[in-house]
């Protein structure tokens, strides 16, 4: 035993021996993280082997850089590189825990646009065990500091260092070959980052993402109008005409788009201890004047809320990495809902968000979309305890937004973005009126309380619309933007859904979010068609009597009898009324039964659906990455001139004042220039000590 330890120590006293120790420890911790911190869906002996094997090539290449240097510098460079790689792994663990995805360079570039209040989220995400990724760095540093091993001062020949580097690339080539045999076209057709990390490792994924990001920049520079031809051919071939029964029924109506933050469909009619969690939304959902869609799915990627907005405003998908609103929102040309409604139907357009305007680059992207007004946090009075992490509390936000809504010349298109039901579901005691869940998952349990609060704020808003008469002349569009509870909380999800065990089918159906359209006199009911956020804009255009036949929009009218009912997910999975594909498994959609041995006919059907999904997503990405709408002349539409749009507080308020004089159709003008804000009743405890609210004037 003593001889073995002596031999081990002798080996470690060489630079190569110490290097191999660093590589070994790094590979062990990487494999540990892959198995325990990420949900990579590893199946079969080949994937298990690759998960171990893929930790080696990156470690040899990156840590091997230190071998080109001499003496102590070489040793400390190994530790520095190890520490940096560990920090990257640590960051991805935290990011994955919240977003079920890995960090991309576009996410890094957009971090300033979405970093507000992330500290509060971080506190809820961070687990003590996460720091295990730094243990090897600490151990190795102590080994050197206390001279457990001697620093080998001999020169490590360059050709030997180069051999290590070459070996790393050779092993990566072998890794890629084995991965391709198990998952063909891994790097050319995949829409899911989990696959790349599972097969090739985090380091290879990072390099791949960097190359892809650089490539996208080049693509935009080299794009031309000829690249629009396959896009237009695909869209025209898959165009779903309007439903005559609903065409134009909402023409001239005000439009309220209510963004229900992180709200999922399972919350509709959900009861806790016999009490409805969301009674106001339930009532609206079942109203005879509401078109409610019970098979409506979110389709977001890493951009989450930003992706949802991109789809609703443009019927363009978010990108497979990062947020399109951040990477392309400032520079790209769009033919968005606000600009279309303003130019074609004379709508006043405004978005309302009780947080900083830079969040998700909204202050720039909204100009590209053609929003005439953007009422952000600086437009609202600051009351005590009015903020809840990601912006103003919903009850306060909804009430105070009406100060500006009543001044908008009608008809208007107003989007109100709620935030209280945002992770980490922060709500003070005085606003909690329902017990938290008791799943044992502290991340999930408060969700029901913030959802209940969201519903209460919605009820107060609806009462205001009824009192002022706005309800009679308005269309309400309500939608959940994305999941609130990620698939990383499966034990808690099973308890909430009263299931013993979850399948991939259950997780696919868990991606449903509410979508409903309410209007007085609308022929409503629960509509079972399968659709998603990409389909909202064509549906709204149908209701307003706008023909979207020649628009570059990738959704289909939800009310059309011609729609194909294929719902693509951003990662390339999909749902149809007949089949569901999720995490590599196939199911019958009606009963959730897994298809383990598909027939030749079924395989042909799967292939046809997958081809549509891949083409749909790929062509949308081509439009976004190439900024192709700059080459498309839409008849009757003028490109948005962003120079004419400002969200400066003083200038916007002056513009709003002048607009009311020019077009005397605002609610306030029609009410003899008297405010209707007193008609808005709220039980928000933060507003009890305020007899009147003082809004900013400059």
C-alpha cells in the first residue's frame, strides 16, 4: 500500500501526472453535474457512455493550454483554466435550474436587458451543493500550496503538449462520430441544446454556440431578397383562410391584450381545498361571450416572455438561442401588429409594463414594432411597497395603467404585461389570501398564491371596464406567455396534478397555457383546436377583417377550418390532435399512450409532421437572422420610422395630450374630460393611505 502511494506521489510530481489528475477531477465533476443538475434525457448504454466520454476532449484541449508554459506558471494556469471552466459549469447549473436550457452568447449579450432583480431569483435558485463544482479547484490549490506535490520545473516539450491538444481533437472527432450514429445531423438540424450537451459536452456546446452566433452575424450581412422565395412559397402553400363566421366581427373595437405572466392552463378551474384559485378567470373562460382554447400551447425558447411577445406581435418564432427581441429587436425590420393596426385601421397603440423599459430591450424593440406609446415604470406613481421583484404589483399596475388607457384615442390596441406571477413568486403577507401548496418544493409552492393574486387583479380590472362602459366596445385577449413551473420540478408537478408518476406526454400537456378572446356578442364556447402563440396574430386579423394572405406570418388562424393543427415547440418537438412528440418519445394525443413500436405508416406520418415543423421553424429563423423583411414590400404598409417614435416621459405625455385634442375619442374626452379612475376599485393595501395618486408630468 505504501509503495502504491509512493508511486502515485512520484507520478504526481511530474507535470504530466499533475495534469492528468486535474483532467480526471474535472471530468468526474462534469459527469456528476450532467447526471444530477441537468435533465438531459440519457437513455441506453451508448448515451450513458457518451455522457462520460464527452467530458474528456474538452478537458484535454482547454486544460492542455497550460502545458505550453513553463514552471509554476504552467501549474497555476491549469488551476485558473479549471476555475474558469468550473465557473461556467456553475453558471449553467443555475441558469438551467430556472430556464431548463443552457447559456448562449446571445443570452450573455442580452444579460443587461434581463438582469433587473435577478438577484432575488438567484437566491431561490442557488443550492449549497452547487459549490461542489469548485471542490477540485480548492483541493488542487491546497496540494500545491502545502507542497504535497513538487512543481516539475523541467520543460514540457512543445511537441508533447501539441500531442495532448491533437489527442483532444481526435477524441472529439470520435465523440462526434459516435453521437452522429445515435443522433444523425446532430449539429445541423437539432433545435434543442440538451442534445448537444448530452452527446458532446458543455465545452463543445459553448464553442458550437459561439460559432453559430458568429455565423448568424455573417448571414445577416450576406442576406438578399432571393432568400425570401422559399419563405413565401411555404407560407402561401400553408395559408389557412379566414372563418367567414368570425371575419370582421371585432372591427373598430378597442383591443386589450392581457399578458398573464407564467400562467399555465392547468390553473383554469383548479381548486385547492375546494376553493377556486382563479374564480374571475374561470368565469371569463366559461362565458358565452368568450372563445376559450383548451389545447393552446406556449412555444417559447430561451427568450421566454420576449419570445411570446415576438410571436404575438409578429407571428415569428423566437430564436433557438437567446432572445430575438434583444439580438434583433433594435435593428431588424418588422411588420408587427401595432404598426399594421395603426396604419390600416387607425388604431392608437400602447404597451404597459411596470418595470424598467430596457427589460428584454423593449424600449428599442417596441419602436421597431411601431408602438406609439410605451408606459414603463417611470410613468407610474411610486407608492410604498409597490414593487414585487420584476416590477409593480399587478393590482397597483392595472389600476394606475387606466390613467393612461382613458387618455388613448379610440380605437386603441393596449397590451398590459402583468408580472407578480413571475418566478420566484414573491408576495408579501398582506397580499396573500390563499394557502401555499405543500409539495415540499419551496420554489413551486408559492405559485398558487401569486396566481390567485393575479386573478384578483384581473377581477378588479374587469369591474372597471364594466363600470365605465369600456367592456361593450372592447375585445379582450388573454394569454399565458410560458410555463411557470419548469420540468425540473417533476415531483411537485405530479402532486399538483394528482398523479403518481409523470410521463413525457404529461410534461408535453403541461405546456398548455390559457388563451381566450372575450367580446360582448361574440359566439363563444370552448374551442378544442390545437394551436399556439404563433397563431394569435392571424386569428386577431381574421376578427378585425384584415386579410393576412400575403403577410410573412408563420401562424395560422385558430378559427380557420383549413388549419393543419400542427403545434411546433421551439426545440423541434410537436403536438397534433393525433400524435405528440416530446423528448424523443411519441404518444397518442387523445389518451397519452406511448407508441413504442411505430408502424411504417406511422413513421411516414411522423416524418411528414417533422418536416413541416423543421421547415416552419427554420424558415422563421431565416427571416429573423437574415432580417429578410427589409426586402419585402407589403402592399399598403410603410416601414416603421423609428426616428418618429419616442418614449421619453415628457415628450410622450405631451404627444398624448395633443392626440386627445386632435382625435376626441378617448374615454376621458367622452366623459367631459373627467377622469374615470375613481371607478376603479381595488383592495390593494398599498393604496389605502393614498386618497389620490400623483402621476409624473415630466
